[in-house]
């Protein structure tokens, strides 16, 4: 069966070419055509031999995602809905920022983690995305930006510069594909997105945090903490029963020791669940001495659950500040098109139903 070319990292494509009697170097040429020039047809790759073109055509496809809908928010956020080959749908969000074009990508259809407050777990079908299905989310947005900025193609806004792996899915439950994806978008011959411009967010899969630490990459790591203790976290996030807060903190310390990178703690504020001043003090104690900062996120309400957005965000924030915790309040994007954090659900009533 033909394999998507977008499943291949540069070294793995080089190796495959070499094993079939071609030069490893041609992988760089192919990557350059695809990722830099966006030439999506082997026949048009002029510096590639006839024999290699034949081999590529026989063994690989240059596929694309089927875009069903794109919606633009008042603040410039764009949400795209894609249909995969098996008819399942995923969403990708582009958030134009002062510092560049940031994209939030999806890593799974649905999610097994079942965090009580999150809409993603409501998608009944689940599967990992293949590497190519993640790479193609970025490519689709790059093509869109290229078109949008066709009169100014050298503008830094004409391509994706930052990626957050925070869409639907738990990236550390699809570790290998996500890691291949990261390598492809980070590669100089790929999309050339700097590791420090890529952020992977996890709900706290401890063994995978350690595995990630051992890779000693410069890619940023964010932890969805959302609670200052086991009692509250157990109620919100089933993963906490397998890997309680102490184990999570140990893994984070290990990560920092291995990589010397600063960690982000994400903390959504839910009314009367995790937003009291005591909770803030407990959180301050928990993260004290750790090289990181707390990202406070206003909770986005989800119809299917009872949680409400906190009305005490300001107080919570000042308690943390008073206790010298590095904390910021995250700005929200794409509220009017349901593209805000945690609201993706890859479903469009009336257009497609992917829930079998
Ligand atoms: N599984 C990964 C990444 C996807 S979720 C993780 O848990 O980190 C991305 C972020 O959105 C997580 O911090 C998640 O807890 C948060 N989130 C989920 N539902 C939300 C909601 N309704 N409002 C605000 N944030 C939400």
C-alpha cells in the first residue's frame, strides 16, 4: 500500500531511499519541494531523476486533508474542520498573534482521558491521528496563509510560526506519531518551526513526561494541572488516580533537571471547584521553587456538564502574585466561533456527524 509522504521524517525518508538504491540526499530535495515550495506533485520536482520519480509514485502519495468548513472569528481566529479518509472529522485553529501565526492542532479523534470539564471526551469514537494527519493540518494552514498574503509572500505572517499541541486528544497517548510530527515541522528542511515555538500540552501521563524529558528537546512542555491537590484533581481528571500530584511533580522536576527548560502549568478556573483563595495558596506552595509559570485560563462552559466559569479570577491571580508566583492570565481567542480552549469537538450539526 502507498504511504503518505507526510508520515516521514527527513532521516526516515533518507533511510528508505538508501535502502532502495537511491541517494539519501534526495530526501532533502523532496522535503524542500514539499515543505518549502509547496510543490505537491512528484512529476514537478525538476531536480529529481526519472527513476526516483517512478519509485516515489509507486510507493508514496502526496495526500491532503479534505477541508469541510472554515470559520473566522471577530478577533481573526480561524477554525478549520477537516474530514479524514475514514470520514471522521477534526478541527484545527489558527490564532494570529503579535509574534506570529500560531496554530492549535488536534492529535486524536476524541480523547480517552475523560477530564470531567472537557468537551473532547464527548466524542464517542476514538483513534490516534497518524503523523501525516497532523502534518497536513499545518500544511493546510500554510497554504491558506500563502493565499491570504500572496501580495506579500515574504511576510512572516505568510506562514505558521508557532504550534501548540492543545487541540483534541492527549498527545502523550499518541507519543510516537506526535514526536514524528514535531520532528517534521521542526526540521530545517520541513516547516522549520523552531522547537521553542512548539508547545506540547499533557494532562499528566507521568511515564511519557519522563520519556519526553529523556529526549532532551527544546520543545516546550505544558502541564494541565487544574487543581492544587489530589482531592480536587481526582474529581476533575481521572488520570490523577493513576498518577497523583506528587508523582506528577516528581516527573516535572525530572523534566526540568534533564532539559533545563521552564515548564508551564495550565490552570482553568472553575467556579467553587478550584478557585478559592485557599486553593491559590495551596497552588503557590505546590509550584514553589519550580522553574515554571502558571497560566490561568478562564473556564469555557460546556453545555453537557455543570461547571461554570469562575467569577473570582482576579482574586485568585492576586493571591498568586502576592506569593511571588509567576502567573499570567491567558487571553481567549475565537470565543464566537467555539474555537476557544477546550471547546473543540469536531462536529458540525447539519454538515457532518462523525459519531458512529
Ligand atoms: N490533552 C492535553 C491537550 C489538550 S486540552 C492536555 O490535557 O493538556 C488543552 C487544554 O484545554 C488543557 O489544558 C485542557 O485541560 C483545557 N481545557 C479543556 N476543556 C476546557 C474548557 N472547557 N475550558 C478551558 N480549558 C479547557
